[in-house]
């Protein structure tokens, strides 16, 4: 079976978020996929099966520790592999735990994914959240997966240095820290921490932008925005809010391809 490492949400190697992409020849046990994801050590590894009778591909995502319900950068990486190495064209459809996701590629190479919006609702912070992040929140919200913590400015986002052990005790997939961008090229910045699912800090998180896109679109009064995730590797995502959906657009580049010997 073929396997790839793809840097997603970037046009440069060794930037963005690396994802594993495994093209399965046959269905494999969950335990096998979890073990391979742990072996790959990326924040997510995607597992793809062709659909039956020309139907949507089956797509699943595993961190080194657990299976997740939605992953943006590994979906982008999978689509990139299909377009660049497997001869795919037109709109692709993936059957996932978050429903059918459609993906397309334009003439510039930009890949756009149609994802569900995951709006935030204002909440009081749970015990340990603010203390483990070490930030001064301006606003705190939660959706079905994550907490979102807006802070005063971009410097506060970049300076955040969480206690990952304590943050892992917070009952959520992860925590998004965000603020308006201080520079050109992006409207807002963010970082994403998910020690509870085995990812202390994710370099660029597509699924987090299912919340960030609607949140900042409502605040700024524009449907289309650019977010920059200011992790050490860094990466950018264009978000376009369309009712209860969010289009996430970005680039990707393959850095490794090979065959499994198991």
C-alpha cells in the first residue's frame, strides 16, 4: 500500500502541517490504523479507501493516540495526493464521520474544501483552562469539539506557553487561542493546542478554522478572510463562510512517498 507525507496549508516544504496519507488496498482494522498513525508520528494520518460503484471515497483520520471526527490538513493532503499522484480531477467527495466532504482544485493549484461550520457559544471557562494556558482572555467560547480563547493581540497569541499536562485535563478535543493579526497578509492569527488527543501543539489546524472562520467573519463583517496559524512551522488558510458551511482553501506539497512493507 502506498503512503505519503504531505505538508499542508503551505507551498513550501518543511512548513505548514505534515500529514500522513495511506492509500488502502483493502479495509484494515482500527487497531492497525491506530498503530500506523502512531508509527508515522504526524498529528494526523489519513486512511483512504476507494468508494463502491463510483461513490465517495471513505476517509478516516487518526492522531498518534485517537481517531478524530474531522481533520482539515489531512483532508487537504489526501486531496493533493489524489490530484498530483493518482490522476484525479474535478470535484472529489469523501465519506467521513463528519458527513460528505467535497473538495475541488482551481487552475492555480489552490485546493478548496467544503466543511461544516462549528460556531462557538460564549461560556464560562472550565476549571484549569485559563490557568493552564497562562493568558488573559478577552472572550471564551466552546463548540462541540474545542474551546476558543480570544486574547488581546497577536503578541499574546505568540507568547502563550501552556502547561500541557494541566491543559490535557480540560474536557475538550483542543483549545484555540486567537487574536486579530498585527500585520499584512492575514486577518487573524491563531494557535491550537490538543494534548488531550496526543497533539501538544498542532502546526496548522483546518478543523479549528471551521470555528475561526465564522467567529472572525461575524466580528469583521466579511465572509472571506485569511487566517495565519503562527506555530513554529506556520501556515495560512483562506476561509469563506457560506451559511452553515465553511470553505477552507490552501496549498500542499508532497515531501515523501513510498510503500508499506506490512
